C-alpha cells in the first residue's frame, strides 16, 4: 500500500520526493486498517506507519541538498588576514607635520642634497614640466616665465614604492591601501599622481604626489602608518610642498601642516584641477 500523493506544484506530475500524506489522512488510513481486526491488519498498519516515518526522514535528508544545488557549505569558512592596524590611520589626517618647500629644477644644497631636475618616477621631470618652477618669480600660484605642462600643485613624501632594480618593494602590496587598484606592472609606481589634501591655518589645498622626500625613501610606517617622520636636518620635516601649494596656503617653509590622502572623487574644483 503506497501512501504517497501527487505534488500539486508539479501540475499532476509525480515528483522525485512526493508530498507526504497529511497527519489527518494518515490517521484515518491507520484507523481503517485497525478495523480489520486481525493480526495481519495490525502488522500492515505498523508497516504503513514505518514507511511513512522513513519517507519523512529521507525527505528531511534530501531537502538541504535541493535547497543548496551548488554545494555551498552550511557555515562560511573563516579566513584570517594580517592586521591592518599599521595602515588604518592613513585614512585620516597626519597632524603637526613640518613642511618644507621644493621645486622642479631645484639644484642640490645643504638642505636638499638631491637635484630636482628629475624625480623618483620621471627622469625628464624638468623638461616634461616645461621649465624651472622658480619659487621667487610668480604670477599667482604659477611661475612667471611660462605655463607649466604638468600640475604645479605637487608634493613629495618619504616613500618610493619602486625599489632599485625596477620592482616594487616587498611590503608595498601590503601597506599601500590602493596598491592592487593601481597596479600596472613592475617598475610603474602606484604612488605617483596620488592626490593629497594639505591643511594649514584654515585653508585646504589639493596636490599630487610626484616625488620622494624629504630625505627618506622607505618610511612607509609614517606615510601609510602612525609613526612620526624620522629626524632629519630640516627639523624632522615630513612633506615637501611645491611653490604653488606654498602660495595657495600662504605659508613659509618650515611651517606645520596637516595632510591626508584623498581619492579623486573627493578633490573639488580648484586651480589644481586645470591640468587634469
């Protein structure tokens, strides 16, 4: 005696796991069997009840597989990753940072031992910029002698993601928050051109990261972490600003600023956007 019913969701077609009888229907069927009044009738009733219980057990076992056809595990696997506590502060402002001024074409001095005719990422920086970014002769925020070909709002920070030999530093992919978003292959910096917001005395200027300094080239713990700048001959300066940034913020070299990284969508219209 098969106690199975058609599955109404299959339009009269018998499904692989038919709908079980309701409790009321099963009770009525067992009662009618009991009326037989014989040992055979009792054994038949017991077999029917046992088959029904096995059917329900099989159905309970099969249903999870039906509801999860792609075999997704019942519980997600926990993946432990390296803590990002060292890089988390990079999303906020770095405060009380001594800023110095540098410029394209600057020649070596006691306080600037590296010539700025080229940058860490542009061997023809002076020519590509269009000329000497004279800090003394200005028209507004621009050099008086020419109109720059590149953005005159630029900064230097003491970290170079490209090591000697043309490969990225081993820690770069772990400490630079946007590394994989900006990755374009070995030898191509993911830091060059990154926007930086600089605040001083109530004014905020936006500039692009175009060189490495002052002095240090590997201080990721400061640039992307929470360490202060390392001591140096410029009073532990932690950022170099171009003459355009200096003039916009109305500051002198050696002043204290705050800075943070900014995404392109955060950068408002301003003189720094003309070259974009």
